[in-house]
C-alpha cells in the first residue's frame, strides 16, 4: 500500500521569510505524480504544485517550489517570501492511479 | 462553469438516520471520488468512480454507499449514521485518472460538514 508521511503537524514562519514543509512517500511504482494542496480556513482545496516523477527538474510555481528526491522518496515544498495569505493547512499527495493518497497535513502559521 | 457542487454545506444528523450527500460536476469528467477529512488524519478515500455505472471502494468504505447513474452526479449515501461518521466530506472529479491520465489534477467541491449526534 502507498503511504504519504508529513512529519511536521505544525510549522511557523515570519512574513517574508522562507519555510520548507517535508513530505516522504512510499511506492513501488517507477512513474507517478506528486502534489501539494493548500487548504485555507475556507476549507477549499487548492492545488499548489505538481511534480511528475520521471522529470528530474524540480517544479516551480511563483514563490512555491519543490525539492524532489526520487531515490529518497522525498518531496518537500519550499515557500519563499511568505505572505499572511499562505497561512493554511498543506497536504502532500501521491496519485494512486485513479485518485490521491494524502498525508495528514501540516498547519502553517505565518506571523507578521 | 460551476465546477464541482456539493450540497448541503452543513448537516446535523441523529444516530441511525440516513441521508445523501449530493455531488454534481458540469465539466464532463469521467472520474469522481469521495473523501472524508478528519483532524490529524488528512483526506481518506471513501469510494470512487471511473465512469457512469462503475464504482469501487477506497480506503474507508464501511457505512457508505455510492452509485453513478450519470456522468454528472455521484451521490454518497449514509444508510445509518454513526457518530464516527462525523467529518468533513469532499467530492472531487477529474477528466481522467490522476496517474493514468498524466497527472491530471483533481477538482474539489467545497465540502460538507456532517455532525452525527
């Protein structure tokens, strides 16, 4: 069975600073997709970034980037120049072919 | 486009009552799925469907039924609600399988908060 592990239940960052959220996963597949989703207090699930496993280059979306280490099965999310609006729950997820396996989430607090 | 619409937004049930959580999408997506979100547990897959007439169980299917008579609709039924089913429920859709479809992202509804007393 595939598992996704987020070892940091809570993280805190000051505005304008950089923070990294950790995620590890376990799979026997050679090609797969990894995602980070953001869930603000509104409860909406928002796709932040997506990584395809066979692509060596780390995905980047504006202030959000990933450090994808395939051999180590690690997929961390870096948020640069943190903003108050980045405060949310962040979920790491891996595809299971037809749906997603989610980690338990990391709650990010952004302080002024 | 409305995207994925879930109704109701909030619901309170008594133990033993039944109800249906509605989910509709207007994007002609083949794949639809239901997740439940509990504090400290992330989102867990309940049931999913790869097309009209085809459904299958996810990680936590007990106590829930689904059917998919049309491409647009994927209702989730609680036959006899239990306090353990208190949760936030999300419906999601995609035009193909997340993995088999080239990493297509899921489109989520805004969730239903269900409380069973």
